[in-house]
C-alpha cells in the first residue's frame, strides 16, 4: 500500500497522522471524527482551550466551513492560497466545537504542499491539524522530527523538508473592515495590507480580544529542550558565561506550562548561526534549534542584532523571542 492510502485508512479509523505542509508538519485528524480530534489533544498534550486550524483543498471547501465569506477573505484566499496564510472567520455548523475550543470562529488554510493536498483530496474531508510537536515545543519541519517527538507512535507521511519552515501567518477578519494579526508569518502584514489597499478594501487593524488563545502570542513557546539565550551584541566569552550563569539560576522551572531546563553549571555554550536572508533563516530555524539542542552544550547562544527584530524579520524574531529563555540586551 502506498503511503497516502495508508494515511487515508488510518484517518478513516479515527487515528491521527503526521502530515507534511510547506510551513511545518501537522498532526492531522478528520474534522468529522471526534475520536480523531480528541487524539490530537491527547498525543500533543495540548490544552483543550487552544483551537485547531482546519486544512482544506479548495476555496469552495473553505466556504462551506465559514458562516460568512467576506470580500476581503475572498481576495486574500485567491491571492495567497494555497500557501502559508490562515484566515480566522465565523464558523459554520459543520465545524465541531472540539476544533474551535468552543469559539464561534474557525481558522482555515489551504496548504500548498502536494502531499497535504493529495491527502485532503483522497480522504474527502477537511483535516484539522496543529503543528506536530508537544505543546509549547519547537515545531517539526521533517518526518524524522515528528517521529522523534512522538516516539514513533504516529504514522508520518514523508514530504521532505518544509520549505517555509515556520508556521502560517494568522489573521482574523471580524467583518468587512476589521482585522487583526494573530501570528506573524512569512506572508508579512505589509504584504497583506498593501494587497487589500490595492483593491480598495478598507482595513482597520486592531489587537485581537482573543489574543491569549493563540500560543504564538504567549510569551514562551517553540522552546527547544536546551535554554536559548539571545543577545544583541558581542560579549567577551567569560563575561557572557558569568552573566548567563547568574540570570539562568533566577529563571523559574516552568514558564506558561512549558518546562525549562536550567543547567546548574554552564561549561559549554553553543553559538547558533542563521542564514542572512529572512526566507532562508525561516526555513532552517527549527532545524538549527533542534540540532543545537542535540549538541553537548549546556546553553545555546544567538547574537541577534536590533535591525533584525522587525520589518521582513518580524516573524523570525517573533519565534526567536518566544523560543528564548533569556534576552541579554
Ligand atoms: O502553518 C501552520 O499554521 C501549521 C500547519 C500545520 O498548518 N499549523 C499550526 O497550528 O501552526 P498550531 O495549532 O500549532 O497553531 C495554530 C494557532 C493556534 O495557536 C491557535 O490558537 C490559533 O491558531 N487558532 C486556531 N483557530 C483559532 C481561532 N478560531 N481563533 C483564534 N486563534 C485560532
Ligand atoms: Mg504549534
């Protein structure tokens, strides 16, 4: 049996399946299978208050899951789908409250990865899928990452390395003109605003009232197993070591439900390096964090200058600042 047929069979039995997407790998279940949906939360150790994104394979399929389809949603879907953009819209009755954590809205995305598309097509139902990592941890960008995370308990489709490398941009569209950015991604806020303006769509951007529901907006998320320390400048190594030693001992053992490893004595530091363009930096970001965590070092260091903390670097900075245990300015 080929891998897609096997995945379809498992999904139909109420199982979860690791699904490659262009952003990160997801842990998928059919949106009409309560058993499968509950398994997603159990396998991830994810709290039920955190809603799931639904993956579709056409605009028509998305429209069936939304109670309203504003002009702005139509424009953005036609421009950026299939691709790394999630739209939060009022949900239709076809969407289970298990998916939305009881909210009246649903997150919809049409992924561009051919295997994700093939899977949704063949199973014939939209798939709910959060990133395939334990709650609060770094998202997976390869099949191997997912297998490591769930100790081979989950069947994972092979889809190569995720091309984008970080999770989709999430925007919510409250009515025709009121928007909010819930999570930055590689489709930048600027690009979205420019496109809407070009099409004369009035767009007023507000802070979302449901901000706390998006872990992307929690202070600590995407954390690698070893503490990541950021700094905006070069330090003499011994001073840096002393400073980290002092600050790390003051950290709590857990932040927002995510456990932090605090080495008692720092002997070895591992310096991370990321590529110089945002697209390449995003693609390799989680892989670098995982690799560095696997080294024998006690802490990971990343020198990250001020000019890479906004603009085109916004989404990468967002993930870095949330993955970090310390930022030494
Ligand atoms: O790129 C992605 O978006 C990946 C791939 C697998 O598609 N998925 C992903 O899912 O990152 P997850 O669950 O790790 O993050 C989705 C975020 C969650 O933080 C959740 O709170 C938010 O989307 N979300 C989902 N539905 C929502 C809703 N109705 N209102 C507000 N936030 C919502
Ligand atoms: Mg996630």
